[in-house]
C-alpha cells in the first residue's frame, strides 16, 4: 500500500478510514499514538487513531455534514503529517445518522427521523462460528429488531462454556476442557492458566467485530456495545486501571466512527468485584473525551441501578428489579431520571431453569406493550433449551419463540405516533394503560391528538369513552397477540368499543 | 306456642334458640329488650335477644362445651324470669366449631382442626329468588369453597339494579324502573323516594338470611357477613348513629350464635361518604360487647387499608391495591400486621368491562397459589358477562369460569401442611415461591420438614436443589393448572427435578 490510503468520497454519517504506514518496532499498541484532525465548513473534529497490526495505523472519522473535508494525520512514530481531502455526499437510503436523545424521553436519528427502539440481546453472537454469525444476521434481517446488545469480551456462564472464535488479546486462554455445568462458577477472572498480554490487542478480534457492526448498520440495527461485563474466566474483568484504560481507548478509537454504535459501559456493573464507581466514572470520562460524536451512553445493572442521573448517561439501560413488575415501573423511572428508559432486560422468553429466562412469549409481548404505552423502550431475549446449547440470548442463531413475531406490529404502531414518542397519560382509567404523544398535557382538556390504550392481561368485553362531544377519532382495535388491526371507523362523543374479552387487546384513537 | 319454647338437646357449637312470648304494643324492636344467661360448668354467657315479630322474643346461645346447661331469660316487657335446661351433646360429623386465629397467621376450628380458607364472594346471593338461591347452594356444595362473603343489605351497582327479594326494614323502596346502566351512579343513599322505618326490622329478611347461614354451615362453609357496604340507593349506608347502632345490635343478637359467622364490618369502608374511623370503631365496640363468642372480625378496603393493627381486628381482609401485584404483597402484609392475611379481592375471573373483574382463570389460580405459598388465604370471585346479568360475584348461580375447578387441589395440598399453616421461606431462590411450615426458622439449617415450591408464571425445564446430604424427601411434581400430582419417589442430597417447561408448576418435598 501507499503511505496513506483512504476513500475520496463517503456518505454523510459514513465512516472514513485513513490508513497510514508507521513503525512496527517495540509494542505499537502502547509505544505510539496517531491522531487526525478533520475539517469541514461546519465542524472540525480531532480523533485518535489506533494500531491495526502489520505496521498500519488507522484513523476513522464520521462526517456529520454533507461537505468537502480536509484532514491532517500525524503519528508519534514519524515527523510526517499526512493530509488529504474527501467529500461527504448525501446519506443514502436507510442512513439516518446516529441515534440521539430527541426530547428528554425519546430518541431520533440525526436526520430527525424518530427512532423507536425494539431491542434484543445476544451477548456474544459475533464471537461464534461464521455459519452461526451468518444465521444470526439473517434472523435479524427478518426481524423487527433495530437494536442489539452484545459484548466485546467473550462470555463465561451457564450455557457459555465454549471458546469464542477469537480473543481480544494476544495470548492463550485457560484449558476449558475442565469446565462442566456443575463447576463453572468456580472459574472466575482470577483463574490461573490464562496467559494474556494485555498490552497487545488481537486485531483480528476487533476487525471481525467491526464487520459485524457494519452488517448491523446496513440492516438499520443499532449496535449497543457492552464494553465490559463480569461473566469472565479469562481475567478481562479484572485488569489493572492502566490496562482498562488502554482497552477503552482502543475500543473508542476503533468503533466511534460507526454511526450505529451505542456505548454500554457494562452489563451488570454491580457484579464486578473489583470495580468501584470511581472506575465507571473514569471510563465515562474516557468515552466523553474520545468519542467526538457523542454516541449514546448507558450502564446496565444486575440489582441496584447505577445513578442514571449522572450527566454523562444519556438514557437508562434497565434490568428490572422486581420479579412481578418490570415495564409497569416505567412511569416512576421516567419521573426519577428524566431520560429515555430502555428496558434491556425484563426477563427473556424461554424455558431454562433461571427465572430471568423462562417467561412465555405472551408475557414478554405484554411487557413490550406495557413499556411502549408508558413511553419506554422494551428489550427482548430468548432462552429456550437447545440440545446444542445455542441460545439466542448469548449465541444468536434462529429464534424459537413467539414474542418476536409480534414486535413489527408494535413498531408499526409506535411509528404512527404524532411527534416523537409516547408518554403515559395519568388521566386514563386505573385499569388500562393509556399513552398520548409526548409533550401533551396531563389535563383532560385539550383532547389529545392520539390515544393508544392497552388492556394488558385484562379482558374487557367492552369499554366506554367520552373525551368530549366534538372531537372525531379514527378508532382501531388491535389484537396485539393475534396481530390484527381492525378499523372501526369514526367515533365521536360518548362511544362504546366492543372487545373480544381476550387478553392483550389495544385500541388506537387518532383525531381526524 | 307456649310462653317459652326451646330444644332440650343440641350439639356443642350448635345454636340453642329460646323463644318467649312478650308484648306487641308500641315498637317492640326499640321499646323492649330481652336477655339470657346460660350457665354450664365451664362457662356462663350473657346474651342479648331480639324481637322476631308476632309477639315472639328470641334468645340464641352457642354452647362451647359438651355439658349440661341451665339458663334464665328475662325481658323488659315482663317481670317474669324464664328458666330452662338443656344438654350440649358432642359435635356431629363436620361440626368443628367456630374458626379462630390459631397461631398468629393462620386459622383453626375450635376443635383444633386447621382451617385453610378458600373463599368466594357473592355479595347478595341470598337476596335472589328461591330458585337462584338453591342453585347457588348446589354450586357451593360441589365446590372447594369454605368461605363466602355476602351482604345483609341489598346492593346497588352496575349489574345490580334489580330489587332484592326483601328489605331489612319495613317500608317502601324508590321506584327502580328509572334505573339504567347509564344513570345508576346518580342514585345514591341520598336518593328521594325511599320510605323506610329504620326502627322496625323486616323479620322475614333476617329469617331468610339465617336459613342461608345454616345451609352454608351444614356444608362446612363460613359465612363472612358484610354488615355494611356503600353500594346503596336506599339510604342504608346513610342512617344516623342511633339507627346504625340499632341495626348492629339486632344483627349481633340474631346471628352471633351461628358457629360459621364471621363479621366483616364493611365492604370498601373507605367509600362511605358519611362514616369516619370513629363510626367504625364504635361498631367494633358493639361487636366486641355483643358477640360473646368472639367470631372473627375484619374490615375490607377499596383503596387505603383500615389500620389492621387495631386490636379488635382478627385478620386482614384485603383488597389488592396494585393492578399488577396482589398475592405477591403478602410477605409485606404479614410482617406489618402479624395477623392472618385473607385476600378477599385480588381481581375476579371474568370478562366484564371493569379491571377488577376480567382476569383469566389461569391468572386467578396463579394468584391463589402465590397467596397460599406465601402463607395467606386467597379469595375468588367470578364476573363473566351474562345475558341475564346474573354474575356469580353478586348473584351466585352457576360458575362459568376455570379457576374454581383448581381450588380443591390447592386445598388438598394445603391440608397436607405439617402443623397449622405455611409461611414464606426467605432462603429460597429469588425466582420461585417457597413455603415451609409456619413457625419454622428462616435459617437454612435445620432442614425443614416440608417445602412447597411454586414457579408461578415461570417455566423452568428443570430445577436443582441441595438441602443437605442426609435428609430424604418424598418429591411430588404438581401441575396446578392441569391438576396432576406426580410422585417422583425419594430424593436425597443434590437432586434435579425435571419439569415440563410450562407455567403454573409446583413441587412438594416431604421429609420422610
């Protein structure tokens, strides 16, 4: 290759990658740095690059505007300054830019399109075989999911005893042939037998993850990247401060310029034995300093929530704390944190032995609708017993459940919201969940433009409404489980809605 | 009749009724009193009698011992003292005496037999036609119910616009032909058009209720009598203090000597516009002063609970306050009140428009098991739409639902509890509901004699346990919905229970 290499034209919110040749002596991951300054009429962005092996240093940049840009790259391995120019052309179909917080409780893409999150979790799908990764991508393509949570580090846990396709560092893992379903919990990040050089990244590991991030991006799926997690037998959860920081900077330099990246600092941060709030806040500082695009940032709990009021946290990434109330707590969390509420774990559909992974498809779908009608964003996972121990929740593959089939309907309905996002309407009946457009008033007058009313597990045979005498509404009756939407025409004044006396019904009222 | 009339022999905990002739001049309900003193070797009981019309005054007594008794009756209408004697013979089959609190959280009959309450609610079943009353009794006979809540006053509410078979007072009700499903809420206890003499009881009304109490008694069903309630168009909820007290004394004099009577001061006490805590406490004083048998006493809420810590309250009669958590709150309530927790309203199976009356049979059955495994007593009701507006919850009749068929199994299992009653075991898994015998310790050691573990809506395909290495348990797997009990033999040490991955499963472990 030449001394410098890059594309001359990319889409707005695409990723420009500039490769330069540099030194290979010593340990390039720690001995040298590389930085780029990208300049257009509306922005000047300084970004750190990273060493990608074989003497190649890379600097990535995501242009936020359609514009002509110039750049200057300089590495500590040389006196030379590399310059170049490129054009950011209009975003192509399906490219709406990164997702940001739009109006306190809701998200929108950078181009203003509302983003209604329908998430799933496959912790280490991308670290499986090519075949399985391909299958997962196909499943995702055919699904309604527009966000997926996954880890950079491999996962060690029940149903997760196998080796990942690659490791993030150079070195050798412990011998996993000693692991059984009975003894795996005895193996932790402290286990002997692992030999890693925490100062030398395995670039193939990261290159592969980037391919996966791009594949997701091209399907319109946000990559909610879990940068740290405690389910570990290799020691990745127990590195030193210095090692952690090196890792964070490397991850930030590699992934920040992908528009579909979200930062999840941790899965179940509270299960790390050796990390304190001070550590998490340090990582947060590193993100804020090293991600010039301000991708979304969250931190996910097992039991106690992290303080989601911290200013760097853009949205609440929640694991439910109560066995019986999950999505039903959304009103409280919205009020407390005044941020978007994303319910990344509200128990998964499945039939494994653990209570977090064995609810019905009906119940998970119900939680999705409860969450949506309370102005939050629900998350899915699937944990069906499988003879090969391939469970969607960790490995991806195919879906065996029933809930996922119902999410497209919910997403379609969410997309009909006037403005951006729904909020829970407190002036509704005590025995229904009623959503109105965000930024409506809580008063009964004026009549809202839109009501989405969900009856959850209740089975009314009819319901009566009277908003006022004048307003006309288009009435639709939605069977959220059987996936039917029945147009009941125009209603006005006092009206009665006949319902089938089944669970999981909703009605939609649109002012006409 | 003679001047005095009574049976010479009754069962222990039966009802002796002594009738004496007295004056009919003036208003015998208020102008005269009658009292009896009943004396055996182990008790001397003074009771107030009542006027039963046609110049007859009655005094009722329930002997708590097998013994020879004498009595003296005196009325204010005469100087004469009536004396007599009778024998209380051993209780017959099915007669275990009244139900009392046995051990803080649980009930037992006076003879020591544990009483595991499986309640239902039919608010005014006894005020319906002879035919319907007969049908209700047959339904009850074929059911597992051993407690029923019902009112003395008729009920005015949605699906309850018809006239009762009789009224408690002499007089005339308002014209009910004006009522519709749309306007009924405009008619309250203040409505004009009612003409009652609140000082003259309609004895036929009470005689009929007594027949019903006896019919229940003979089927082993406790009569949880709701003495006051707010759903009223006749003015019975808005009488004066003096009128209320006259009513209470009359009810107490008539019903106290029936062994299966429980006093529910009110249904939804907090919905009475014109009554204060002072009133409820005054009624409680009247019960304590006029019921010499100390029948169980409770007061039922709509929203806020009455202070169930009040000493006269024998048990909590609870309407759930949260749409999503009902039986799941039992642990908290037990801790707070240290009394038996009876969940008289945790939503009813049905399909009417109201959220309190349209849950599935599955969900109500689930709430029953949750309640039982947390050491409480669940209550049923049924509110299916019906072309004749005959809903079990108010009118009785036949049952249309599915939950009631599952209660016999639950009751059978409850009866297998060693000792009296279950308590929630806190050292169990977070994702199961585990009961152990009341008065066990909460420590892991010693191993308990009995574990009843319920998986609720969760669907584990297996669960693993290890209590200790020595103890042997008889293991049974219970499908609470499909009503099967599978004996899995003896288990010991670490063992795995294979489960079908369906909802509503339980396992029972009995130390052998």
